[in-house]
C-alpha cells in the first residue's frame, strides 16, 4: 500500500509540475489542482497508513490513525478551493483585459 | 526602575507634543520639556551615588535565550553623557520653540526630538551590548527623520538618506562586533565585557572586533573618510544641528570609543588606527572649515575637526589622554551648541547664513555678538575659556607622546599645532566676517536681536564656558574625575586643572597657533586662491551618490537577468531550484526507507491506483482538450477521496468529495468564458525540459513520501486522542482539533476563505450580469429542474444532520457548509440565477460576515470566563428524539465556520456563473 500511495503521489506531482509549466492559464490551474491533491495526500500520509482506524474515539478501541495531519489537510482542501477560485478569477480577468490567456499576458 | 524611567520618559513622551500642539506652540514645547526635565531630576537624584564611586544598575530579562536583557547601568561616564543629553536637550527644546516658524509642524518636531533623545539615553545607559546596538540604530533612524524634517526640500531628503546609509552601515558593523565580543567574552553584559579587556586583546578575533567597532564609531562620529554625511546633515533645522553636533549623534561615536576603551585599548593596533584617523580628521576638518561660506557648513567641518581631536586623545592609550578627551567632550558640547544656536539666530534674524552676505552685525545684535564671540574664542582655544584648557591638555599629551615615540613622532605636535592654527583661524572668520567689517547691504531682512528666550539657552551655555574656563578646578574637576573614572574603570590619578602651567612647549604651541591664525586670516584671500588652485572640487557626497547609483544600476541588471518577464521561465527557476536543493538534501541526509512494516494492498486498491495513474496521464498528455482534462482531473480528485476513506480519513473523504463537486462546477463555469482548447505551441525542446523536471520532482516526492511512511512515527497526536473526549467533549478528534484545540488556526482559515470570496467578487463584479427574465425555465432540462427542487429540502436535512453529528462522527461545519453550498449551486444550475436569487438570496456578504462574527464572538466569550481566546466548554443535554447530546460551545464556533463556508463558496460560484461568454470574433 505504501508503494502504491507514494508512487501515486509521485505521478500526480509530476503531472502537476508539467502542467504548471504550460503557457496558458487553464492548464496551469489544472496543474495547481493536481499539485494540491498530491500535497494533501502527502501530508495525510506523513501520519502513516492505518486501515480501519479512523480517529473517532470509541471505548475499547486502542488503535487510531494520526488525527493531526487530517485536521491540517481538511482546512487545506477548503483553502485550496478558495485558491483555485481566486487564480481562476485572475485568469478570467487577465483574458478579458489583455485579450490573451497566455501566462505572460501576451502571445 | 528609575534608571529605566530615564530612558522611557522621553520615549513615552513622544505622544504628548503632537497632541498638545493643538493647544498652542508653547504648550507643545512644555509637553516636550516636561518628560525631559523629569528625567533630568531623576538623574540628579542618582548623581550623589555615582560621585561617591557607586554604580546604579537595573536589569530585566528580555530575550534571555539570545543574551539580550533590558539592562542599564549608570557610572560616572554615563552620568556625564546623560546629563549632557538631557541638559542640552532641554535648552534645545526652549530654543526650537522660537526658532521654528508658524508653518513648521511643531508637534512632529518635538516628537522626533524626544525619540532621538530617548535613543541616545539608551546608548549611554545600556549595560547590554546588544541593547546598545538597538538604541544605536534607533538614533540612526530618528536622526534620519530629524534631518529630513523639512521633507519638501530635496537637500534635506538627500542629507537624511546619506546620514542613514552611512551610520546605518556602521550600525551593522557594530552589531557584528557586538556578537563577536559576546562570543569572545561569553556574555553580552557590557560591564563584563569591559572587565575582560585582557581576554579580548589576546583573542585571535581582536583585530576583526576592533575594525568593526571602529567602523561603527567612525561612521557615527564622522571621521575621515566617513565625514561627508555630517555637512549635509545640516539641512536639518538648526536646533537639530545644534543637538546633533554637541551632545548626541556624532558624540555617540566618541562615546563608543570611550566606553569600549577598557576592553579594546592598550594595543599598538588601537594606537595606530585611532590616533592616525583622529589626526587626519582633525586637520582635514579644520582645513575644510576655513573655506566654507555657509555658517553652518563652517561649524559642521569644525565639528569634524574637534571630533578628530577627541578620537586622537583616546587613541594615545594614556590616562591623561582619556582625561583630556572627556574634558574636550564636555567643552565641545557647550561651545558648539551655543555656536550653532548663534548661527541659527543670525539666520533667523537676517534671513541668510552666507558669510559673504553677512557683515557689520555688531551694530544690530550686540548681545548675540558677545555670545558668539565668546563661544568662538573657546573653540579657538583662547585663554579664560574652557576650550583653551582641553586644548592645552591635548598639546601636552601629544608632546609627551612624541617624546615616547621618537622617530617620526615629532609629526604629532606639528600637525596638532597646524590643527589648532586652522581652528583658531576659522573661529576668527566666524566672528569677524559676520559681526565686524562693512555691511554688505545684501541681507534679505533687517537684522535685530532675537526674542528674549531664544537667547537664554545660549547665555546659559556661555556662562558654563566662562566659569569652567576661569575656575576650572572648582567648577569641573570632580565631574571630570568621576567621568574619566567611568572610562578607565578606576579613579584616575590626581590631575590639576589650571590656567597657568608655566612656560612650556604646549604654551609655545598655543601661542604659535593663535598668532599663526591671525596671520592666516589676514592673508585669507591668498589662501583661498591657493586652495582653489590646489584642490579641484571633489566631494564625498559625489562619491557617495555615484556608489549609490552604481548599486542601484547593478541590482536592476541582476533583476532583469533573473526575471526577463517570462512567467514560465520563473516557474522553471523556482521548481528547478527546489528540485536541486531537495536532491542535495536527499543525497546528503539520506532518503532510505524505514523499518515500519508495510500495509498490505488489496486488489481494489491496485485498481484505484491504476485508474488514478491513467487519469493523471490523460490530464498531462491531453490537456489541450480542456473539457477532457477537466473531467480527468475530477477523476483524480474522486480517487483521492476514495484513498482517504481507505486510509481511515473519513472527514477528509467527505470534504474532498464535496470540494470536488464545487470546484469542477467552478472550472466548468470558467470554461464558459475561457477558450475551450489550448493551442499546441510548446517546442519539443521545452516539452522535454519540462518533462524531465516534472519526473525529477515527482520521483523525489515519491521517494520522500515512501521514506516518511515507512519510518516509525512518534507523534504528538496521542495528546489529542487522549484529551478529545474529556477536554473537548467530542469523539471525532479531527473535528475537535479544528474547532477547539487549533480553533484559532481555523478562525484564520475561514477568514482567508471569506477574503478570497470577496476578492473574487470584487475582481469580476463589473462583468457579472444577472440574466434577464428571458432566462426561463424552458432553457433548463426539466428532469434536473424537478429533481433538484425535490432534493433541496432533503439536502437541507442532510446538512443539519452532518453538521450536528460532526463533533462525534465524521462531519462538522466545513463539510456541512460544502454540502449546503452544493445544494444551492444545484439550484443555480437547474433553475438559473434569476429564479434562485429571487427565492433564496443573492446577497452572501451578510452570511460571510455573520459566520466570521459568530466564530469570533464565540472565541471572545471565553474571555468573560477569564480563560484564553476560544477555550471551549461543553455539557450533556438529553434531547427528546436524538437522545443524549453534548452541547459544546465549540458548536457555535462550528456554526460560524459553516456560515462562512456556505457564503463564500456560493458567492464565488454565483459570480462565475454570471459571466457572459465573450462575443465571438472580438
């Protein structure tokens, strides 16, 4: 499982980096979205993998996964959405003002 | 405590003058004088202890881990300086009341003057060398503000900038020196450093320390070659110049040399560096002063010269030299302050400071003439005035020293005499050209005596000059012995201050200097011609400006080279740097897998992984088709939600799922306005470069993630798991962390969310159009329309359920907020903006605001119970149907989170939805 998750994070990161380096705003935004998936998964995985051990306290249960990275990532997901929306609005505005969706603002 | 008050009173008093200036200019002056006078009274109260040989100390820890303490001490030398700063400061405040014109903002002036005064007091009273550096920089900043007080004048701004650059650079050197000193001595306490002179001079770091300290001191005290900022600093109002030149700023430089004398002196290096620079400065300054036509310019160069003299005296490594140096500090402060004030009076009453335009003023301002003449005589070293005494001591010392040195030692008295001669010559010029000679008729105003109280400060200082000059042993020897004792760390051997020491070499030097000065003055036209022939116009200012311009040009070139305007290139640089740095760290630090047992991977997990990889590759390779890429990105997001479920993160899965919905809708709405396809325009070379970088980055992250997951974990989370139920009243630890343990973070995050929503609104509201009533139901698919309207109440119930269970089961404000947002967005999509906003609401600002206020006030309510911000409390309530239910104050906080999330998300989405696609062909 560790191998799957690590390699999955790697693949998503690589695609994210590649798209972030594109010349048009929309692929760059998709790239940032992919990067935030990878980062979120990475952060959760630093709490180590645990199957069937959600951090919800029950009497008699001893094993829980690490709740702290989850709490951090939960807000990160929401903030990530806000960031996507903000970058998107910049892209929209830039396209409207400059007549181009190139990241440099000119073809 | 009183010691701290002396420093704090002027600093705290800053607020008074700008407020009280509304009650009049005199009130403002009183507001500045009161804290100063109070501090002076406090200081006087401690003086007896110090005169008896005691040291007053006070210390509070500030940043003990750094060795920085709020520590002050008052010894003889500190007492002298603090007295000068406060005493002359008081006179300056009185003088400035009459000097500043109606148009000058007086409150601001006094506020900055008090700040400067407080900073200076901090320097002279600090018992911690780091604290001293802090105050040192404060004087640089406050003097910058004072020099640039007339900010509409270009010369004032330039002068201020130059002073800040030069003394600020010196301050950085001093900081480095302070750190090295602390390293060598093992303490940043100044008294400990002073007592460790032998350790310091024997240390291999002695030379760097000495060089850095002297750089700090020489830049501040305007020694050659750093002197050039001082003449330009006279663009300041004259009261500031008088203060800067007499008791503060430049004196801080000589103060530092004297203060660190026990720690650094006694070596050959000290002697050579300090004496040579002092001598050069003395002669250079005096020579420069002779040819200045501006009264304040003449005085500025004379200050440079006299500071050189003081520096030289400390460089001699002798006790008598120290006594003479301290004495000259006092004398120079008195006569230079009164000379500047006289120059200010002349400027104020005649409208000019140009010596060529002035003349014959003795008829109009006889009292001022007498005052200026006495001060100038003191500066020239004429007997019966205080300057004569310290100059005699200076001559005596250089003669003694030259005998000790042998060889070229005779140069010392020769240059000393030349310096004295030049000093006397420009003093003569100051008095004779202004008050005697013929009237030039070129004065802008009809001259007359100044207001009564403008002259009082000068009169007080002149009185000191004369009393010290006539009966020195009675007037000053106790003060001098105490102050010199502070420098030397021991009571100095008895010395005699007397007017008459018999016929000796120093007397001959004095006579030579005074007679030569008169001769030179009467040949001044010839001297001036010679000067102009010999020295072409070369100024330190020009040098400074060209260095500055060069530095600016160089940084422009560097910036242009790093950033050529291409965003792609910049991103490559940033990511490339990150990859290289991480690789270096991975190679040196090791990225080996740990010993933790691997978790088994069932077949469904492999299938999910495979789907994820395929979707990701599709996004990367087929991104030119934007719809396809968007759908594939959504797939990756959904699969990551699945992964969260599998690895025991149900809250994250729920959040990811709902965010996935809203962000896909968002991106779809954006595609309505943006082009649907990305052109194929990258060259193969660039694609390869980006591909290699991407694979390197992804590989690195994968290796890092694998290493992290396989190593054993020692987490602080045990605390959260254990205290979640007893402390936070919730079983869902993730939610308890969000709304309770780390509630402050969450509060910050929902604030960011609200701000982002407002930014989105602000940026595109102009282009938003509510579709008119033509936007009818007919345009929307009937199935979706009916389905969504049926779903709405259901979703509302789900929202409430998810919200309420959040504290104990997966759910909570964030997730409930997202689900509610999805429900509302569905209405927008199914029924259109018009229909939805008519029935729900189109105004989401109150919701965001209410959410933030609810969360904030829940936090503040904790204060009512005298516990920190956002401390939660809870109790159990038995609800009829639901059963036992915990009600925690955190629920109110979570409600705030919920409202903010709903408001922000729907506001953003509705704004995107209102964008009109661009008219084709534009």
